[in-house]
């Protein structure tokens, strides 16, 4: 029996954002592996085995999935968003590199998904329409000095910045420190977008100027996007607005 | 009659990477607007009007689509990949801001898609698994000095870099200049991924060290990804390999 391991991205939440490719992989799985809330999102046949694990156990989870695949199971590892963006795919390859040599020759594939930041951007307009960076704000896996260096480099070069994992119960001060750092580089008027639970029933999107941005608008389901100096707001009737970053900069028009 | 305008991302090419949300929007359209090859990719009913335009006419195309929507048509503007990433969404909002005031209150939505860079990353492993930047290498819409500044900032802060529009018939020297600039910052061993026509029959993915990277491996359908100093290669049987960037950096293990 020949096993396989597929890492899939379920998108930000809504079923209509799951690609047909991922749906087909899920339908062929014998085993689902992942963080419990993501495994619970999958509508699978009763005989499919669900292996739900806690958060922050990515390497153990990946090694477990590899063992199942080596035993001949058709394993699907579920991530939210896109699996290659601060999610399970990198953890899987870390486990492969440090694990059994035979694991690297298993049938292994990664299937892309709609990322949280692109779903969030689409909801509000096109804030990532020009050059941008994605930074994981967690300092669990890198020193805070590295995060600061990257934030400063990105803002000084006028990238739009998307922040993943902006806050958690154990990390409370980092987002405020980020806003303070960016206020030293950007005008206070630069738009900050807090996009929470995008495409889920609890979806909430707030746009505030950098000068007024407070970390308590974010939670573990929030992507924070900080505009560049060029990012613009279009006011609409009814108090709603679009936020976008033009494609051009610094040219005579 | 109430019109609408929806900007959709068709993903990188394969139909199984189009979200059900986009498929539903296409099925309800009366008019399709976009760059000719993307409009041609849509399998629409015979009575749907197709308005295909040339490349580099984004603002005119957006204004045309807005006029159709204002006239009561159900318009879908098609982009490849994700529409918010160097594609039609930003052009649309530029046209809205500079156009008829009534346009901003039309029923306008952006639907995300699977971006070219995430599809490319998934095919080779997880090269974007840590902090990364996306840079449009075209200097049609910004000065080359701005591109250089961003490349330098991104490499010095050790972001992985994804380059969109790396080369065209009219822009031949910029990609070589990019590699030369990055060789002054990164070791020659840093992996460079040339991902061309991902998910299409012509798909080709090459991985070469930065020291050997030549621009002739890229064409207009290529996304180029340059690793950070941490990006790793896993060799597999049969000469294939995975490329990934670990989630952690700079911590004692």
C-alpha cells in the first residue's frame, strides 16, 4: 500500500473559498491531521480518521502525519489560509529534514489556498496592490530584535506591511511596540486595517489611522495591514470606505 | 436595473484552483472584462458578452467596466492569480477615485484567488514559510531607484523575496541587475526559484543558486523567488528537491 501526504490550505473560513483541488484531496483522505479547529471545519466521511492536536505542536504533528503516510495512509494535513504562509508546510519540511531519511521520498504535495491576508485585502479594496511584506509578529520563533529590524526596513522602504499573529494571550506588548515603531517612520494618517475572522460570521474589519491604532482591536484571528505612505481611502455613502494602494509611485504623471 | 462590478482572481491557471465563490460570480455575469488571455480562460454561457483588451490598459479597462456596471450590467473583471496582487483591483480603485463620483457607490466587490506566488511556492515546498516580501520588478510604474531600495532593504533584513513581472520584451536588464544587487548582500548559495506557468501544461520550475542565476530562465509567466539566508534545500531520490524556509531563525535550539 502506497501512502501519501498532502498539506492543504482551507482558506480563511468560508467553504466557498476552498479550491476544488483541496476538496478533492479531502475526499480521498483516510486521515486528517491538524489543529483541532481546522480539522473540525472539514466535512469528511464518517470512516475518515481525525487526528486533532493542540496549537504550537506543529513539528510533532508533522512527524505524526509522516509516520501515517509511511504506513500507507492517505494523509491530509489541514491548515487555514494558505499552508505555505506561516502555517503547516514549513513545519512539515522541518520535520522531513530532521526525521527519517525515507520520509523525503514519500508522495508529498502542498496545495495552495486563499491566504488570510489576500481575503482580508479583498474585503476592504486593494491595500496590497503595490509592493508589500508579510511579517509574523510572533517572537516565539525569532528574536524580537529581528522583528523590529524587519518592520523598520519594510516601513523605510515604504512597503505595505501585513502582520500575521499580531497578538495572543502570551504576547500582549508586541503590537503596541510595532505601532510605536511605525509612528516614528510613517505619518500618523497612514491607514491601519484590522481584519478579524474574514469570511466567517464573526468577520469584522476596522480601518483607523496609524496615530490612533490600538492593539486591543486585534485578536488571534486578526490580520493587521499597515499601509504605505501611498495608501489611500475612498469614502462611500453610508460611511463605508475602500482602502487601496495605487500601482504607481514617484513618477511624474 | 441595478448593476454590479466584481473583480475576481482566476488563480494561476488550472481550473481546479478557481474558488467556488469566483465560479458562482462568473456564472451570474452578463459581461466579462479583462486582458484577452484571461477572458478566454472563462467557460461562460454564449450570451455573456466578452470585452477583451490588450495588456497595459488597466485604467481604461477599469473605467469601461465601471460604466457598464453603472448602466446596470453585472460585470466581472477577471484577473489571473489574486486580483489584489499586482493585478486589476488596484487599477479599479484608481479609476474609481479619479472617475465619476457616483461610481464609488456602485455594488463593487473583490473576490480573492490563489496567487501565483503561493501556487509556485506550494509546488516546490515552502520557500515563503517565513517573513517575505513581494516586489513588482517593473519600472513602468515606479522609478528603478525605488525598486533597488526595496530589494536592498528586503535582502538586508533577510526577507524571502518574490518578484512579479521579472522580465518582458521591453525590460531586459532589470532582472540581471537584481541578481547582481542581491549577490552583494547574500551568499551565492541562496536558492533562486524560477516558477513559470504554474499549474498550466507548460509549467516549469527551476532551482539554482543565486551565484548561477541567469535572467534567461524567466519569461512573462514567471514568478522568481529568492530565498533568505535561511532557505534550505532537501534533496530527494530521482534528482527532485524541496525548497523551504524554516519558521524559526536566530534562536538557540
